[in-house]
C-alpha cells in the first residue's frame, strides 16, 4: 500500500505503540525498584492503565463519532506527553509516590481510550474498503511488535537510564506520534451526523448493534475472556521474571523482546494466509493453534528453561496478531460509517474493560497463591478461551463475505 498519508499514519503508530509499551515495563519497574511496591500495588497499577475503558469507554464512542478523528488522536498524544513527562520531573524533586503513579496510569489510560476509538474509526477515511484487511494487518504488525518489542526495549532502557528517565523517552514518543499525525495531507473529515441524540441514546445504539450481530457478539465474549486471563499474566510478568526467576532488567528486556518475533511473523504471513485460507478461517485457527503455548510460561526458570517464556511470547503474539486482523476488519466491514465509533467503543469497553479486572485478579492470586501458581491458573483458564467461537458461524466459513451473503 503506497498511500503516503497511510504511511504517515503508520509512522504515528510506530512511535505511539513503542512508547506506550515501553511504559508497560517502565511504570511497574518504577514502582518495584524505586518505591518498593507490593504485588497487590503492582497489580493495581497495571489495572489502572486500562480502568478508563470501564469508566468512559462507552461515552467515548459517542463523543468520537461527533468529533474529527485525527484531532482526537493528536489531543490524546499531547495528554500522554505531559502525563508521562511529569514522572521523571517529580522523581528529581523527591515528590514521586505510588499514588502519583496510580493517577498518571489512570489519566494516561483515559487518553488511550479516545486515541484507540478514533484510531480504528479513522482508518476507513484513509484507505478504500477493499484495502482494510491489508491496512489492518500493517497496523496490527506495528501494534503486536510494539506490545512485545516495546517492553523489551523498556527493560534495556531502564538498565541504561533508570526507570524515571525511560518514562521521559515514552513521553517523547507520544510527541513524535502527534507530529506524524500533523503531517497527514488528507483533510480531517467532519463527523458524519445523521441524528443528534442524547448520550444515552448514542450509547444504546452502539450496544444494540453489537448485540444483534451474532458473530460480533461471540467475538466480543471470546476476546473479553482471553484479555481477562492474559492481562493477569501481563501484570505479573515483570514481577515474575524479576523476583521469582531472579533475572536482571536487561535480561528481562531481551526475553520480552523475543515475543516481537511472533507479532512480526504474524504480520509477514497474514497476507498469504488470508489469501490462501480466508480471513474468517485464519482468525479462528490462529486462536485455537496458539492457545496451548501459554502453558509453557509458568515453567520458566533461570536456566535452559528460560526459553519457555520466549516460546510462549512468540506463539501467543502470532495468534493474537492474526486474530485481531480478522476481528477489526469484520467490525469495519459490517458497521455503518455513522455508527463505527460507537461500535468500536462498545467492543473496546467490554474487551478492554476486563483488562483491569484481570490485572487486579492476577495481583490478588499472586498475593495468596504465589506468582508462579497464579500464572499456572491464569494460563490454564486462557487455554479454553476459543470455545465460544465453536458455537458461532466463524469455523464454518472461509471469508466474512459468505456471512453477508447468507444474511
């Protein structure tokens, strides 16, 4: 895809995803190394990063449908720049506390809500509908790579610069994202408004659309359950590798970086696999095939078994990347333009809303059972996450177009 504006949008994603995911490891390391936080405090910090999806996820979809999408994303980048930049400043004056980290995590998460809803609603403004799968594959490659390469880079930066200064780098990444968005030539479209209803009515329309679409409803259930389990694992990963496996921050960074291979592998193979087997079929099989890899992660030790963490990261990120290409493309295909923001927000509200619950659950389980046993339990539950899809049309079609033809 040689669309210059899409390449600028993609460059914004690179900066944004990398910075946001460096913060995923830097924030808990600030809490653990500098503030000596407990497992429950680390779990709470991780939970607060996605709590905003529960608090404002649904109204954000209504508001984004009534605003210019690119301006929303630029405002979110500016907010994250200021919030994350405040942490090293506070640390230098001796004012840093766990309560401040909690507040920054919550407010930066609120900015992320608006950015993500506008982001998935904005792509159809830049590319033709027939190129949505291709565009989403590229964006998911960046997102998957950032989700796993970002924390790895974060571990290395923390060892070189210290955790507070690493957060300054993440703030600058948000500024870079804002600048890339500002260079897009395509005019930011005015919102497509066919009606002016109240906030409650707008939220209800998004909820109703998601509920009426049988496949979308099952996809949301599956993704929400999987995110509940995996975010419990992610919230404990740094603590697990640091305090249980007893690895240094630089080694932790290298381990986390290995998962980027899975995301990139998914991105590089998605085009071929979708052409060969179809978007719907690839989406389903990716979830089924990748799920068992999760059981290797709790077996990680500071010897040759450290490779289990790497194998898990590669397998799960490969499956997640292919699954996400399918489910995002399906939403962008079936939802009408004037409802897309609300549909995206409704889906994000549910599937991301389980993330803080999962992170808090992981912290509670680790507090009572120990970190390793908590990881065993969470990964065992995640193994069966694909089961709702068996009772949907997804396993029985090749492409989403077959579902539209039958309806």
